[in-house]
């Protein structure tokens, strides 16, 4: 068997964040190689390096035995690498045949289109993977798995030798999964190498030949699936013990601040949430991407209001219909995507800091700039923000400092419940531990904190209680001191109810 | 109230007073004003150079009476430009302002002709402008339609409706209306003063009132603003209403300058106003701009035509030069953005 793809000591950093730290990986001909790892372990970065979307900082890539330097997306495609993303990137208004043709044909804009040839080739390719899709159908009329099959057909048509599948089954039904598995096995039988990324361990055991586990940007090991079991995989994913950068819990939780009873929202796929949040307590919300954690936060903040169950604040049932009513009830939400949803880059740090207080006041109110400046300076000092000054634009700050300003914005509203969504994503280690101290300090002052995080050590280190979400609901609860693999197992759906 | 804590220790309690203004690090300095307003300053320098050239080459440019007339004629443009600048700050655009301006002018003429008192006419005309603006705003904010398309449609509808109604006929104004009943000189000064006071007030408001902050926030990042508790759609609606009201006010300041109301007035006003805003540093992509910059932009574009006349250059060049200025302004922005993203 020939090696289709070989990576040696690949490293890739984004600013201070080291996404890949010397990863080696090999894909053989006719192999399904599963790639496993927690959120942020480096899977996506590795894929983007292989597809040429990211240039690697260091290391070596060999494709088909040849060393390739300066891999670009076009080059990767030409060398037979195809990637099928969770959300297929097709043109919805064009037919299946046209979509396939757009990927495969390389003609000048003035070339006459061979409509009949396009049609027959599309039919051929779809037939080869056993898909019953009309090549003339518009892509928008196809279901998600059908669109994935079209993507696979494109990959085959391009003569792909390496097919990367990024969580292909995330949105598929059981039946569709089986169809997809059959296609994958068929690809393998034809000598194609498949890199298969999935969070579902049972799939990996059903489909893969080998599995490589990534953790913190490093490869923890590659094993044949026959030589390994689920418990071992979870252990590999979890790895190191909780580091000492987390401040100790000190406070006993106080009165109940937020209670959810059977809360759900059809639109966001969240259902049956029972939850209690007490003053002075940090509750970690763990789970995999797509488990419904951010969706729950958006319900609590009124972005997608709940349509079932009851939300109580301080013992009183309330309706949260929009962000303004959430804020009026003392709920603050620091969103996940700082650049898009948090700090406004063009506006000054001062304006960003006071945004949520000012949002509540009458438009004709005179903003007293001296008071605003003082408040901002206070936060800059208290939170240890490294900034040129209150008037510097938000975009001039580093990631960690932007996060502190996003936090300051909400602290300025003096909230009772603070929801943090991935508070340390993309933040360097030093700023991380500062943010942890701030969060712990806020809890000690009586704030109820709900912390969504995909960083398992962070959840374990910071939380007084840990809730695990899966499939839009809470599936497990752990007290402080729970083991990492119990939490990971619950997130992966291995054990139903754990103490 | 959350207790304060210092960076090094969490002893709680308020920090000692002397640390209030103490910087957390030595870098703490206000962001460089020259850099922040580099765009406005460079346009002002261009304007100053032009004025200097005129002072040397054609001192007749500064003869008081023609200069006063020219400035008075630009007063409505300044007001409309301020309005559209605010619309652009909120990341929308309004190209129906020329038509609203014309319609408001005709309404003023008709109402004045039927003997309404001056104050009542002014109030009603501004209100009509606001209602027309609300129509735009409701379509943009309520149905989330792109503002360029909505206001293109209302621009054509209002303009053609007016043409059908008036058939191009001018409306005679009562004599008492010319220059608000003042002397020509007094009237011109009044118009200029009105426009400048409004500019100063709006410039102050956009910086110091919460409403101004809302505009910039929504124009910079509407989703982030919503997550901070703002109501972007109401803010969008409000800015269109305000734009309409300003167009009505500008129409009044225009109408009093001549004995008759021209139903075709304001043709091309939207382009003039948007061009002035762009030259003055307002970003079409929203969230950036300053009304004093718009002021300089209006002055610069307004100077081109008379400057050409006094320098004995054919007036055909006016539009080409205006176009070149706009292009240069946008190129300047493009280069600066590229530098700052690198």
C-alpha cells in the first residue's frame, strides 16, 4: 500500500495561539483514517493545512510521495485532495450537473457549454456513488445528505485520491448515515484514502481502519481501531490533569438567582432544560460543538426567546423576549465571537465599555464624557487592560484585552447573572489566567456565572458545578472535582446519567 | 455595586483616590487626534490651498455680495449633506432626498399661496418631510429591504408624482416670503446662520448625545449593537425620519431665496450631498464620519464652480473635477484601510 499523504512535524500558530505543535500524520491508500479530538484540539487547522487554506509555519507535507512546499488550495485540488465540509459549499440556484461542471471544467469564459456532456458526466458520477439524484435538479431542492453526495461526486470527478470528510453525519438521519457509510466503504475499495472527522465514537469503530487523536495541537497517537476501545480514546482526548492556573473556589453559593424549568425553544433545537444558578457560583456548561450551549445562552438573553417552560429570576417567573428585557432583568451575555458580536472595532474603548449602559437610556441623554472616561479608566485598571487609552479604538486591542472590554461592558450594567460564552477562546495563556481570576473574583462578589466553554480543563478548573449538554438538552451534572473523562464521556453520549 | 480590585491583589474596596487617574501602564495616552482626524484635516488643507490660490489669482472671488449669495445657496445643501451623512453613519443610504426636497418645496409654495402663516407652513413642511422619511425608514427597517433600492423607488415615485401634479408649473410665492420677509442681505445671513447653527448642533449631538452614539454603534456593527441592548431597527427608522425632516427644512431655506418655487428643484441634490459626505470622510460602509468633515466637503465642492469661473476655466470641467475629488477621497480611504489592516 502506498502512502497518499504524509505530514511531518507540522506547526501552525495564530498570534500567540499555537494551533498545531509538530503534528505528524499519514494516510495510506484505501484507508479510512479517523481524526478525533476535543474542540480546539487542532483538527480544523490540520484540515486547512492539508487543503492548502493555511500555509504551515514549519514542517513538511508529502502528497503521493512528493514533498510539496507552498501548498495552495488550487494546488491541493490538482494533487487530488478534496474536502467535504459539514455545510456543502454548492451554488443553490444551479442544477446538480452545473455545480459538478463548475468544479471540474476548466475552460475559457467564451467556450461553448456542452450541456449534454455535463448531464451525462453528472449522471455517471452520481451513479458511481449509488446516489439517486436527478442531475437537472436545482441544488436548493436537495436535502443536506444529498448535497453531501453531490460534493463527493465532485471529488470523485476531480480524481481525488484523498477525501476529507468533516463531521459528515452531523445533520444526517440514521438511514442517510448508512447510505453515506456505504459510499465511504466504496471509496475505500477503490483505493481512495478518507480522512474522517467525527465526534461520534461508534461511527469511528464502525467505519475507520485507524484513528489519530489530537489534543492541544499535538498528535497523542495513532492506533488501529482493533487495538483500542472507547475508554482509551476518551482518555487520550482528555489527557493532562487540570493545571494550576485556575484560582480556587472559595465562596459557598448564596440564594438562587436563575431557575429554568423545562425550558425549550423549537427554533434553536433546545428542549427540557432544568437548571438552577445561585449567587456566587460558577456553573460550567460543557458539551461538543452543536450540543446547544450557545443556543441556550441565546434563549436566556432573549435572542431566540423560549417557547416552552418557565424562567425564574430571583424566584419570580419572567418573560425574556429580547436582549433589552434580559438586560433589564440583570442578565449579561458576553458572546462567543468577539469580533462579530462583541467589541465594536471602530469605536473607542470608552464607547465600547459604556455601550450596554447607554443602550438603556433615553436617546436624548447627554453623555458626560468625563464620567465615561473615568469609568473606562477604572475598568482598564481593575481588569488590567493593556490599552493606549480610553479613546483608542477597540480594534487596536489584542484578543485578551478585547475580551476584558467585552466583560467590562457588562460589568458596568451591574448584572446579577453573567453568561460567558467561550470567554478565553483565542486568548493567550497569560491573559487566560487573568480572566479566570476576574471571573472567580466576580463570583466571590455574588454574581451567578454560567460559563460555556469547549476547553475541558477550563471547565473542570473553573466550575463549581458542571452541566453537560448534548443534543439540545442537559444530559449530565457533575460536582466540582469530577474527572475529565466522565465529562467527556457524557458529552460524547457514552453514559446517560452520571452522578 | 461590584467592588473594585487592583491587578495585583484582590483585597477589594475602592482603590485609593490617587490611583484614579493613574495609568495602568505607561502607554496610557489618548489616541492621537491628528491620526484620528487625518482625513478631515487633509480635506481642510485642500480647501485652504484652493482658497489661497483664489486669493492670489482671483481676489474677485472674495467680493462680499457674490460670496454671500453663493454661501446662501449652499445652505440647503449643507443641511441635506449633514442628514445624509448621519444616514450613512448608520450604514444606510437615502437617494430620495432630492425628491423629498422638491416635494416639500412645492408644498411650502402651495400652502403659502393659500395664505397660511409662515410658522405653520414651516412646521407642516418639516412634518411632511419627516413622514416621507418615515415611509423610507419603515420599508428599510421594518421589512429589512436594502435602502438603496427603497429610496431609489421613492425617489422616482415622488419626482414623477410631482411632475404629473405640477406639469412643470412654477408656483408664485407671496412677496412677504422672500428672504422670510427680510432684506436680501439680511435673509442671506439668516439662511447661512440657520445652516451653521444646525451643523454645530448636529455635530455636538452626534458626539455627545446617546442618540449619536447609537447611530455609530449600529452603523459599525448592528449585531453587536443589538447584543448590547440597542434596537437597531428603531434607530434606522429614526435616522430616516430625521433625514426627511432635514430635507423639508432645507427645502424651506431654498424656497425663500427666489420669488417662485421650481418643482424641479433638488434634482441631483442627493448626489451632491452624498459626494460632500464622502469627500468629508463619511464611510459608505457605516460607523465612520464627522459632520465638521462634511462641512468642509460641502465647502470644497461648492467652491469648484465659482473658482473655475473666476480662473476663466471652462465650466464644463466642474463635474469632472468634482468627480476627481470624490475619487481621490475614496482612494485615500482605500489606501488608509489597507495600511491599517496590514
